C-alpha cells in the first residue's frame, strides 16, 4: 500500500530560533566642520576641552590629544586624568596613557584607582611583571590591590606568590571572599582538592560567589542535582547581588529546560529573572519558553505591553507566532510584517505570513508572499511551505512545477523525485511519469525502502510486472521487516499471483501491526477472504469500512458479491 507521503512532506513545523538582538553601528559617520562652531563663547579651558572632542569626533586623534593635554595642564584633576587615559586606551596609545598615569600618580600618590588603571594598561600589553611591580610599589594595602597582585602572579604561573598575597589579604576583607579567590587560583592550576577545600570554606562563610562557583563546577561535571541544590542555597542568602541572582535564575531555567525537560520550572525561573532584569534578551528567552509551552495568550499579553517589542524583530516574530496559534491571522500578519529584512527571522516570518493568508482564504496572497521570498532566499523549508499551499489548493500542475524548481536547492534530490512520482500517480493518474521519477530516485539511492515499496506496489497494482513488483517489495522488507504498508504490498502481490494463503498471512500481519485501521489494507484482506471462501469475514470487513467511508465503492462491490 502507498501512504499519503506528500501530505506528511509538505506540512511544515514551526522552528523557533533563539536569537539575541544586537545593535549595529551606522554605516556612515556624520562629520562637523570645527570652523562652524563658535568657540569664542567658551572660556579658554573649556575651549581646549571642546576642541579636543571636536577633533576626536572627526577622527583627528593627534590634534585631539594635543588639545586635551593643554586642557589637562590647566585642570589637573583626577577625573580628567582618568577620562584622558580611557580615551588614550580607546585610541590604543598605551605609551601615552602610561605617561599620563605616571603624572597623575605623582599628583595623587595614594589613589588606588590610578595604580589599578596603570596596572590594567600593562596587562593589556601582556606586561604582567610591570603590572605587579606598579601595584607592589603603590604600598596601598587594600583587598582589591592584593587580590589583583595575586591574580597577576597566577597569570604568570607563580602559584606560591598568588596564594601568599591572598593570605595576606585576609586582614582587609571577609574570610569568605578571600577563601573564594584562593579557590579560584587553585582551580587555575588544576589543584582541585585544594580548590574544593577553600571553596567549601568560602561557602561556610556564606560568600555568595562561592555557591555559584560550586554549582557551576557541578554543572561541568553533569551533576545537575547538586548544582540545583547549590544554586538554591545561594537564593536563600539575605543580601544577594542582583546580577548574580539573575544569572542563577537563568542558569537554573536552562538546566530545567535542556536537561530535565521541565518546561514549567524553566518558565518559573525565567519569570523570576525577568522580574529583576527586564532586558530584551530575558524577554526573548521567556517568550520563547512560553511559546514552547503553548502559553500563547500570555505571550500576547507580555509582548504587546512591552516597549522592547517595537524595537526587536525577534519579539515581533514571537508575537506573530502567538497570534497565529490563537488563529488571529490578521494581527499575526501585522507583527510578522514588522520583522526587519536584516533579521535572521525575516524568511521564516514571510513563510508564516503566507500560511496566515491561506488560513484567511486568500490563496493568491499566500502564493504571492511565498513566491516572493523564494526568489530572495530559496531554501528547502520555504519550498515545503510552498508545496503545502499548492497541495491545499489542489493545484497539481503548480505543485509539479514547484517540485521541479526546488531541485536547484534541494540536497536530497531523491526525495523530490519520490514526491513528484506521488503527485503524478496519486493526483494526475500518470503512471508512466510516476515510474520515471521513482526510477530517478532509485538511481540516486538504490536501497531506499520507501521508494522500492512504492514502485513495487505500482507494478503490482497496475499489473505492469507483478513478479518484479514483489521482488522490489521484498527488498524493502529486508530493510524494514515490520512495516505494515510494505507487508500489505507483498500480500497484495501474492493475491495478484493467486497465492491466497501467502497473501492472507502477510495481510493479516499488516493489519495487526497497524496502530489504527487502514481501509485500503482492510479491503485487500477482504478480497483475499472472498477468494478463499471466508465470506462472513470478508463481509464483516467491508461493513466496517463502510461505517468509516460510506461511499467506498470497493466495499460496496464486496458486499454485493457476497449476497
């Protein structure tokens, strides 16, 4: 027997892609003529400051630096030193940045921030020893300075000095924080036992980062039960950092979704994350999970009230999917039409719009929409949507043309040949064209069981070459011995050869393996029973078929013949 293969092939499923939004810089930079700006209205100090930024804005870095130096000479305040250094780092003039910071340190010799910034510049240039020396020379005794010295020693592979400086730092900070960083140094050097010992000591002092680090370690070990427990312990702490809390909620949600397949729990924790951090990314993640859980009304309520939706193609797409699932096709089209052309979801949005038009009984708009996007970005999934629309409209000629057109982009061309055969035989009743395309499919993939069965059944049912058809079906059954459709084809072949007992065996087996009754297979068995003289059995099957399909002519003929 032949299954309705084309219907299965055409029905496209919704694939939601988790995409984070990104802001793209403008392609051109507007430039201003400095001469057009009336700078005389400013004081001399402000004049040099504004001139510096005018030059920077116009990408004249050299003159901008000169103007800022003049300004800084007359305004040697700490915030201007830091601002200038940050600009120099941005322009990657590290030598000048070091020079400016050395001057700042001479003026503010006890300022921790300046030493740390100079150390960072050395780190950017991979000069770790200089970064360490400048912090040691500062003689500033705070936890931040000692911690940075320790981490720099760890960076150059000196574990003893790294641990030593953290041990000294115990006098400047809570022990939980110190023990946490000691554990991180030991982890860096793969001294796992020492690392775990200090991490647990940090947890004992209820240091928040330690709970997270311990949980993250369990995640890497695939021990998700312990990871969840450690994250939950963190959440019980009274004073939690908001960013860390959001991280824990999103990580737990990810575990529940990806590992435990507990969508409701995942949604619960993403809702908690979003309540603390109403970022666009968290909204996208939450919306995605709600869609997965079929909470379409909640998605509509959530996204239609958010200002982020207006600026996010991903959120527009999700809102369009929610409206589609609620059968509000008109509003779905509105949202899907607002998905930006540059978005990775644009093509999917257009395909879904086409289906919306089809559901709204506007097939011309559906076809126009899908044809336009196929011209822009032809791919297999779009063609499946195109096939589905044409199939629904029973446009068999259009469907054949679309299938042939898709061969340009389809990798598995044997599938297209197979479905071409299905349309030619099942819809156009052109058995010669069907045989041609099935042969083409077998040329590419000689042992495809579905194609072998289809061609074999066609040879049997149309009495083209029953014996050859049986051999093809047998090949298919070697690959899939318990396929009821292939068993039916073989049984029908034996019926054609008048080998009724063999036909009975295979057709009864096919019927037993079916999850629900198939009228064609049932009637094949009824014909065998009729040939064997089992009239009551044959009649019973025919009556059952007529209950499901009152106009079935084959069933009517069997009943008439048995009267």
